[in-house]
C-alpha cells in the first residue's frame, strides 16, 4: 500500500512539474505588444492578400523597412481590425516568404499575417490564431489554353506547371497530378503568375483569392476549380482543413497575443471574410501583378 501511495505521489509531482513548466514557459514568451505596437510581417507582393503601393490610398500603411512604400491588401485590413480592437498601433515589415516563420520564431516580428495556410508542419514551429480566411485550392491557366476545358486533375496530364515555393500547392498539390511536368518553384506569387502569363508553364496551382486577384489583373487567365468533384485534389478531411484555412502565426507559447487575435477573429463570420476579400480584390493595383 505504501508503495502505491509513493507511486501516486511521484506521479502527482511529475504532473504538477509539467504544468508549472508549461506555465513558466508561457510567462517567459513576450507578447510583443507590451509597447502598444503590433509588428507584423508579410511579403507585400502577394495580392490580394498583400501588396506594395506608392501612397496611403485606401487605408494603406507605411512599410517600416521600405521607406516611401505602403502596404495594403486583405492581410493589412485584418491586421487593422485586430489593432483597432486592442488599441495597438500597426507596424508592417516586408519579409520574403521563406523568412516569415523564422522571423516569428526569433521574435523579429510579433506575428505573420500573410496568407499562410495553417498546416501541421508549420504548426510544429509556430502557433496559429484564426482562421481568418477559408480558401479553396484551384489551378490557373490561359483562357485559350487546351487545358482551359479541364474538368479534373487527370485532364492536366502532360502539362507543365509550377506554384510558389514552400507552399502546399507546390509540395503536395502538384505531385497529385499524374503526368504533369512540374517545373522549378516560383520564388513569389507574382513570379508564379508571370511564368503562366509568359508561357513558361501551362498552369499554376494556388488558392482562390490569389486566382481571383490574378484574373482581375490578367483577364486572359481562367480559373480551374475542381472543388467537390472526384477530380479535385485529394486530402483527408483534417489535411483539407489545414490546406484551406489561413491563419495568423506567432511565437510558440505567446498566449496573450494568440487570445487577443482569436477574440477579434471570432467576431467575424465567413461572409465577413469573403466581403473583405472581395473589397481587397476590387482595389488591388493591377500593375503590381
């Protein structure tokens, strides 16, 4: 009996130690907004989620590390709502796509609001608040392309394609297309679209908002949406949720910021998100694409 009691006591101590360690870890992670400023990073080149413009038209905000330039887009609008609700100032940093997760991990910026999918792989490195958008995965091709009539992925066999580097589109979606000629990944979304527009590839894979923004900029493009058909990209339900949910990433254990952001996003509906995205698409500078 004493042996059992000792075992139970040891177990309780171990559990308590883990709980205290988790609490201490969370307390050690700064929120980043102690100074009243929310510093976020984005590419500033990923319309309609975010882009760069030359003035503050339509509510654009200065890019802190690119003097004379301003950021706007859906991500900026979401960030502004978060800041307004919490009484914070907004600071936007331009950062390359591959630098976004490392920047959050090192505390270079407080959060990333940049059209990031809430994938399991990323969630191992950062915490996600949200979602703040639900985006269908689609393909884009030229309207006069022989692939414009495709009704499923099988119809894209033999075509050349690409997508943005370090995305679910390039790493997971394109390999599902049997017989497709997968070219080198594009460094940015604009580079991906330019590869399509100039005929370097027959189609690209992206999400619906990016595709809609691209068609607004390039009317000669057509969206291939196989959603809800047998010819669509195949994922488990959990994987699909990860792939279509866009979230706000921040340092692991940053519960203060996480809860503050979630509280704002929880007040918004999918219709709110869609309406705001439609507005972003309507004001994107077409010359930036």
